[in-house]
C-alpha cells in the first residue's frame, strides 16, 4: 500500500506545535529533495524530524532532538502502518515547555501515527498484459468476452485478428482455449501494476 500525494496533520502538545506531513517518495534522492523543500517551507521550525522507507531502505533523523526521541518513533509508526515508498516529516515549533524524553517520544509517535492513519492510500494491484491472435470466424466468440471483462482491448486486423488486452488474472489460457476451440494464440506480454484506492 502507498499514500496518495501529500497530507498533513497538526497537534499542539504543551505549547509546542507539531506538524506531520506524509508524502509518497520514489527514490532516496526524492526523499532528500522533499525534506530540503520542507525545511525551506518551514524556515522558522525548531526541528524537522523524519523517517522514510523506499523499497527495503529505511532512514530516520532526530534533527537535534535528544537521540532516539523523534526519528525512531516516527519510523516505528511508519513500519506499523505498513506503507511502501513513504516519507513522514514531523516539524516542531518549540513552545517553551520541555516535554522530557518520554513526552517527546509520545508526541512524535502520536503525531506521525495520526498523520499516517488519515493519509489517503492506494493499493498496487498486479494485472497482466496479453496478446491474442485468432481467425476472423472466432470474433463473435472472443470479442464479447473481451468487452464483458473490461479488458481495454486494442485490435489490429490483418490476415487474422490481433488484439492486446489487460486482465487481472495470469492463468486464462484454458478459458481462451475453450472459447476458441484451441485456435487462438495467447501470449503474456508483461506484468504491470495499477493503483486502486484503498
């Protein structure tokens, strides 16, 4: 699962302002660019703490908060949310009241967790891109199946009918062979992923 775009959540805890920003990222370089952009967006912030996950790579930063009080709690919230390719930054404006180690951990953890919970999400669903070739006399058997299953077929007409289409299942050869009485040639061209709202 991944987050969609950018979302924010804000909390005031003992006069300190905590702003959690969740964004999708595509690479380590993209993560660093987004963190730099947030530092420019919030130039007066006392701390810009973060955690991110890209593929199997994870990183967190306390940004001058006491060690282990910000980055790791944010990273734990991200792990718990089980999201891929996600950056969570928690920006703090110090309000004059010290929170202590436990208070900081709770503040960063809860702010990150709430932001992650509220962020709109998408699932990446695998689907399969096929080609099929068949004689014209099979059109009235195969084409209704292609349209009924919302496969987005694209046809080319030559000596035989050639069509490329998408399907959510990989194993359709028996179905196609039954429909075409063994006369259609089916080939899997590639496996893709598309986003659907979670």
